[in-house]
C-alpha cells in the first residue's frame, strides 16, 4: 500500500469492485479498502446476475479481486476510521490500524446496514431462511411454507410478491398497521392468510427455521420468513467527508436512508462519488455492479478533465525564467502557477537549493523569510536546521503540498505558510535571513520592487540572499532575444542600498549542473548576491 492514489474505493462489494475494475482498466492508481464483511455473506449464492447465477458471494468477490489485481489495482482488508478533505482537491483516508493514504477522488461503496426487528431468533437466521428479497431468494424457497413478518405498511404488497413463489404464505401483522379493505381483499383472493398479534419468537430446530410463535403462545409451522428491514446507508468513519443522507421512501413510507447523488454517482461533496446500496437501497448485486462501473467511468472522466485543464494552464504558463510578460489568455498569476503544480505530484526535487545550503549553513538559526517557497524544499531544510520560517508563495496548491511535506518531515510547527502575490502584498515583520532563490515568473511580476521590500525586511545584522538565473538553459528553444537576465551587480544596484548600509558577502556568477528534460546533465550559469545589513 502506497501513500498516494488517484482513487480510493471504500467498500469491496459488487459496486466497489466494479468501480475499481473500470478505473484500473483506465490505468488509474486505485486502492480498494474493504472490511471483508459483505452484507450478503450469509447467503448461499448470488442470483439474477447473468453469467454468475448461484455463485457464492465470497467466490464472486474473490474473482473480482483477482481481476482488479490483474490490472494493477490494490486491495487491502481493513476498516476505515476516518476520511476528510485535506485541500488541493485531495482526501486523506485513515484506517483503524493507524495507516493512512491520500487520493484525488473517493468512491464510497459501503453499502447499507439492515435494521432487523428485535424478535428472538430472527437475527440468527438472517440470510439463511430469514430473507428480504423474493427476486434474490424466492426460487430457493419455492413451494415452501413462507411467513412474512410485517413491520410497515408495505407488508401486504410484500406478501403478495412472495405468493408468486409459494401458495402457502402467511402474513404476520406483528407491528404493522392493519391492511386496508382493498389490501385485505387482495390477500384473501390470493390465499394469503393474515395472523394478528406480535411475533414473539422465531422457532429454530437444529439448524433450520421451523416456525413462528406469536403473542398468546400460538405457533405456526414455517420453513422460511421474509422481513422488510429498515435500510440505512452505512457511513461509519466517513463523517469527516460531510456527506448528507436523505430518507428513502417507497409508496410514501420511509424504508431507510441513502446518500443523494446524480445518475453517475457524483455527490454534493466535490471529489466524492457513491455507488451501490449506499446510494440506492434497493439495488441488487447486478445493479450495484452496474452503478460501480458508471461511477468509475465518471471519476475517470472527472480526473481527465482536471488533468487537461492543469496541462493547458501549465502549457500556457511554462516558467521560462523570464522576468517580464503577461500570464496568457487571461490567466492570473496564481491560476498559472496552480496549474503548473497540479500537473504532477512533485514539480521540484524536494531538496534545498545548493546555493542556499552553501550560503546559510554557517549562520546561527533565527527568523527566516523564504520568498517563492514553492513546494517547500528550502523552508523545510531551514526549519530542520532550527530556523523559524515564514514561507511565502503565490500558489495555494504549492503551499498546501509544502505544508504536508513539512508535517511528514516533523517540522510543521516551525514553518508559517503564507500565500502572497508579492507584487501586491508582502509578509509583515523583520527577519534574520531573507531568501529569494530563483524568484522568476512568466507573469508580470515586479521583481525589483519585491527585492527592495525583501531588503527592507532584513533585521540589523541579518542576511539577504538572492539567487537567480544568468541565462536560458541549454536545452530550451526560445525567441526572447530581448530578455535581459540581470547580473548580481545589477541586482545589488536595483536595491538602492544606502551608503555603508550593507556588507557584500558574495556577488558573482557560478556554474552548476542541472539535468535537462531528457535526464542528461548539463551545465547552467546562475548568479548569487549575499549581503548583510550592518548593525
């Protein structure tokens, strides 16, 4: 089990596995988390599922798991203890064993919980000879003595359904209201006997149901019982997602709860889809499987759309180290950078800039300001060295990702992540170290103005470090012959330093090795300016 997935499927029944199969075949990175306790586990076989008639439920799931694994999908047995959004359109799912994974989308296929009436002996026979669906189990108890235990106004209709499979059907009114005159007439016409009084016990002899006892002690021999349970969407551990349930009605009577969604399984919570009985309480195995396939296709289409939008934004705003220019086609600077970061899970290496390490390693830790922090490589390194860091970037996507990396590195409490468009706003305070490493943008960023504000934020005795590119990379084709990359002396002059205010520690160009898009190393020329404010 890895840390990150495209989709995490919660629930490994017919709906969840079918969705996972569709997604795995779509070459998505998929994880199925399943408790291993399917609702239909007590049943002897799955029915009305073309090509799988009578297959034991666990055998069907085993086949599905094998098929998913064949396409690279993963399945773990476990119980979800919590799930919540973590920003950047992603989710964290925590298991009871303490492990956790993240995903861009969730498919909730947790099914439902049957609420049985509290009749002694009933629960023990559930799924064996206490049944709920005539289409699933009616043929297996054909011509037997069947009882219908009524708990709601739909029981008369239920008894008439079961009459299709046997001419010996008794409707036990139990706690349901009296049938109306029309229903009474229909029951009588079909030969369905009606017994008043509450059912007090299900009689079991050996390992089989043999009768029903009602109030007053009367006992009626029966070989099978049908019961209309209350059907409640199962959302244990998923409260953090904010999914809401609604009442499921049938003929004006509430029979349970479900999670509302559109026909493809998309819920009101962005990024969360549902399939199977958690969304439609009357789904049978075959329709739950179909719903899973639809939801899987919808999730893949959703991700395709998001990836296409991110790719377009990244293509439009490919950062070329240009110190001027407009974000194209109406994109704001923030949208352009968000699109670039969304294009992949990690844009930069995660390592600190080598020039930062070289220039700062000998400084005593204090307060640091990291401008253009990106995914946090420099800020996290500084925090690990004992600095208290304020890290600033225009991209909320990058900042959320960086905060996550800082938490994983154990320095989350030492970094304050702030979103600023530095041309419009700037973090408050003074700092012992202010860094602006490769603060370039394809957008209209006033770099000189920002660097002057950076210098003003340096405390007496503190250091300002500015690193930048001295020219285009060797692999990049461009038509920007008019673009000027400032030398470190030009950067220093643009700061408009007061006489005697700063001590220049380093002001020069240097070469470094950088891998090109093809992975081959090449030499690149950069520059660095390191100055200290005199006390």
